[in-house]
C-alpha cells in the first residue's frame, strides 16, 4: 500500500486501532486523519474517555492541584478554568496528542496526482506496459484509502 506524507511516497501497512488509524513502515509510524478537525475530535475523545475510565491517570497527567483549581472555577497558567476548557484546547491542537515525533501535522494524501508519471518512470523496467503499471500504482494508493475507510489529508509522526 502507498501513501504520500510530507511530499514523499511511502510504502506502508495500516493498523486500525485506537483513536486514529496508523500507517507504518519498518521504522516509522504516523497517525492519519481525514482532516485536522477529525483528529481534534479523536484527541478530545481520548481525554474524555480517560475522565470516565481512568480518573487516577487523568489526575496524574494533569495534576490534582489543577483539577482542584478548575473545580473551584479558578484559571490556571494556561488560561484554562475548567475541564471543558481543557477538552476544547486539546481539540484545537491534536498534534499535542498524536505527533510525539516532531510535533507538527504533515500533509498526506492517497492521490498521486502530479507525481504519477515520475512514479511510473521510477518503477518501469522497460518491458512492462506503462498503462498497466500506472494502474497498479494507482491501485496501491486506493488500497490504502480503502483500508483506512477515508482519504487522509493530515498525518502525525508518532515515532
């Protein structure tokens, strides 16, 4: 399967588990999303579930003092004064949750428009039918999209 991440074509496999699906090769992993809004909703869902399923972990990560401040309606150093404020902030910057390597969202796509001719030339052995080779390359991109269940536009490097 193929995907374009940050302008580079990557041969990947897909893992659909957790809050966002992941694509990976032998040494790198990326969370992918349809768009940054969907990634933000996934990040928010992660923290919302932690509130209900593992409040001790939430307190360890956020800090008991901050949770008490919020419960009292007091703001913290980040201008947050409630758990809802925190969840809204998490939703606005999903890279904080998903981009543990590099910290930035990356453009990604399963549409090789504009680079298909170069991909065909790079893989052509001089004997193959170029039309069939082009279709095989397109199929690899489509397979990734089918496995994900959507056309991704954003990736977050995980490792």
